[in-house]
C-alpha cells in the first residue's frame, strides 16, 4: 500500500509556483517547470543561470569577437597601404594599367578592413586575377601570387575572420577557437617552453663544435635550464587548473603533462650531457 504525496508537498517551479517542477537547475539547484527549463550545451538550467556568461561560455565568446577586427584585417590593411604606394609609383612611371590594377586591389583591401562581406570573395579574386593576367601577358602563370592566394584562402576559411564579418559559425568550430584561445593557455605556453628547451639542448653542443666562446655556450645552457624550469612550473600550475566539470570547462591535461615531461627530460639530459661543462664554464667565469 503506497501513501499518496499531498500536492502541496510536491516541488514547485521557483518562477511559477502554480506549476509542478520537472527538473532542477544544474547550476543553482532551483526547481524549474517544463516552461522554464532551458538547455545550454546539453545541460538544464533555469532562465537566470542560462544567460550567465560562464554557463553559455561559447555564446559569450562569440559576442566578444562579433564584429571586432582580427589580425587578418590588420594584415590586409597593411598590404593595402603597400598597394597604394605601388599604385603611386606606377602612375609616376606612366604605367596607368598597372596603377589601376593596384588601386582596384587596394579598394578590395579597404573594403575588407571595413567589414564589407563581398570583400571576402574579392580577397580571393585578386591573386587569382593577377595569376591569370600574368599568364595571358607572359605565357606562364606567376607563381609569386601563389603564396598570397594561399593566405587569402586561409583568411577566407578562418573562424575568427568570419566572426569579424558577423557570419554565423558552427558550434564545433567556435568551440575549437575557444579551446585554442581561452582554454587553459598556461598549458599551451608550458608546452612551447618545453619544446624550446629541448631544441636549445640540441643546439648547445653545436656551439662547442663550431668553436664558439664560453660566454655563448654558457648563455645557451642557462637559457635551456631556465626555459625547462619555467615549463615545469607552468605545466604544474596548468595541471592543477584542469577541471572538465567546471563551467566553462578547463582542459589541456595532456599538454600540461607533456610540458612537464619535456621539462624534466631537458633538465635531466642537460645535467647529464653538460653538467661538467657547466661547472667548467662557471669556474672560468669566476676566475
């Protein structure tokens, strides 16, 4: 025999007391009814928590970059200034056709910097047209325009650039950009330092083979040890920060561990290979 629960004892929605609660907010624990339940990235929240930036962190990240110029826009405007100088030089030389081409390309660059969406395609068209016109005039495509074409393609596909032009991007790409820029950057910096310390460790013996002075050798070894120790410290701090359940989640555990492993390897092999040499250099420096 089961006892019936009085209707007054059943949980009620915090915003609609007349409605029975169907779930609880995964952030604050408030009861929510079906109408109030808000799903954000696979989790249930109340309406108040759902709009908080730490909950919908991808949306907050998107809004932060929405319509803001990125590095590619400044790169394009720098090239635009160069094209204007080239156009001026072409006018002074009397090659008006070339000057017109430079001015048209500069116009595309200026439109790109101002955020006009058609300029994204124009940025691709400029090197393609340059290659085509060069091929028609000389009989062979100008490979010098291949690198600008590849740069234009990368800018066109770049998620950050699309956010500057206020274009919607898939959540998967937005998450990848957030992970690259925001998610536990200490781990990424520590890994870079760990790799750098290993590279310096490899380069240090070459100085002895090349007959370089003890000062340069000492500096290289000191830089190797300093980078390795810094990578070890930053990797340990980054590892302590890892919390996949946090909002937003903090990851890069393996990068932090990799940085610490590389740092320990650099310190170990550095002392094994160059410990005696380091003592000798210190003795010379003291004398």
